């Protein structure tokens, strides 16, 4: 492991080890085992809803549990769906309990959960069209108040508003959110939604999220910051159905959006293990084909591309999270072979590559020996750890600039 490459992801830590009587534990071998990473390696894992609620037949449940086991072996973050049209298709009847059960299930397994999204013009509630624009805005505010409050402590990271660059000019179909975005303007609607979300969870991590990586998104972010909007992280979608961006474009995007000095989250990443979508397709949703197979040749390509992309992102000091959008090919967006596992749950080479990086190259498992005063030091990747000494175990968190930690075993 070349620690100089990852210096910004690591720290040195000194531990003072004493027994229950306050005496130093001297001359003892100890092991430091990383149990979780500070960096957020995530997936969209909507299957957690059915697994947690156990509301499917037994054979289907067993299949989904195996899929979730594979997810839990590697990842520490998850995105759950809050598309308004699916979450509350009938006004006043949200799927709150179902999503709470799923978020709790994930949190109990040390998975950080993000809600996606609170405001979006696509898959929004159809009944908004029955309302006036003022009523739509009030309904959106009420939705944020209810959902952010109901999930406080379970979900403290939100994609607050999604794809605002296109929102006011979206013309594929009429919807309530585009209507109010025309009234408020892009910066105005972002400001309103961020302030309302912050009101009901002041400590939450709030993202602005978009697929548009052009200068238009940069101008929008700049306008938001000039308007005093407190954006915690810039969300960048990277659905690469038309082919891998490549190192040059990826580094160019990182350079431009790093200029804001804000954390960057790659919120929706897709690299397929099948053929590449034709370049003339302007809206990815327009590409509808009966079958999009995953092939051994393209699976190797996917693994290579994912390994390069994740390595570039992990090296970048402002990147805090990467989310693979579809964990499995089953049910993947557009029917693409976009998952890390196949439809039958068998892992692809990309899954094995990420597992090796996340749990191997980028994880710390080292040993040391306490001195005569019970002190022992080590270098490791930032995150959560167990210290093991004989049959005793103690947990602690490694972060930058952490003072000496005193553990009693």
C-alpha cells in the first residue's frame, strides 16, 4: 500500500491502553481492525425495503437477502427512494412506515442512509396538478416538513432538489414542480427547499444534485452560494450508458467543480457491462430495447473502468462519496446491465474489483505492541476501528487531528 497516495484519507493515532484499575497494559500485542470507512461507498439499494419489511414470498425474500448480503460485504452507504409520485401516490397516504423500517434496518447494519430526492419534477405526485401554484408550493413545503421530521435520526443526508438546471424548461409532460420552478426561478426554488429542509433537520447533510456537468450547473451553484444558500455537498450524477467518461473528462469535471471548495458526492454512477448506448441518443430515457445483455468481454471492461474511476475519485481530496446507482442488473434503470451483480445475484468482476479496493487496498488491518506505559501507535485509513488485545476488544474512531485515545480493556 502506497500511503503517500492516500495521505488525505489517513491519520496517525496513538492509543493509551489501561486495565479496569487504571494500570497501563504494557508489552501486549494488539490488532487494529477497521470496521467502517469514513469515505462513503454506496449503492442505490431499493431492495432493502422489501427485505426489511419482509413483504414478499419466502423464495423471493431469500433471493433478496442474498443480494443484500453481497451489498453489506462491501458498502457502507445506501440511497433509498423518496420519489414523491411513488412515496405518496395518493395524497395523504405516504409510505412512511415502510421506508422507516428499511432505513432502520440499514442503520442497524452500520449503513449511512441518504434519501433521494425531496423535490424533483420527474416522478412527482400526480395530484399536484389539481392545485394552484401557491398550493403546490405549500404542499412541497409540507412534504419536506413531514418527511425530514419523520426520518430525523434515520436519514440525515438528503438530495434536497434534483436536476434544477433543466427543471423550469422541462417540457416532456406537465408537472407541479416545473410549474413552481418557473415562478420562483432556479436559485429561488433551491433556496426555498434548502431553507425548509434545514429548518427541520439543522444538522443534516444537504445536497444539490444534477446530471448536467456543463457550465450551466457551475453558474447555478455560483448563484446559490451568492444567494447565501448553505449547500453541504455538490451532487454529480455520472450515468455513463453511452460510455465511460475516461480519465481526462473525469479529472476535468473534478477540477471545475472543485473550484467551489465544497465536498463532492458522485451520487448516481453507472458503467454498464453490455454494449454502449448510441451517442445520438440525447435523453437516455429514449433508449428502449427489449434486451440489453451483460457479456464476459464487457464485464471485464466494466471492472477496469470502475477500478480506474473509483481510484481517481478516492484520490481527490474533495470527494467524500461515490454511489453506484444499480447494485444489481435486476430492475436496473433502462434495463441496462448496470449492476455489480448479475440478475441471478452472481458477482461480476466489477464487484470483486471494488471489494478488493474497499476492503483490501483502502482498509487498515495492522498489529502493534504497547510500550511500558501502555501506549501504541499506528497509521490507518479514517473510519471506525476495533482494537483487539487477547480476548478483549474496544472500539474507537480514527479521524484527522484526533488526540490520544484512552481505551480501557
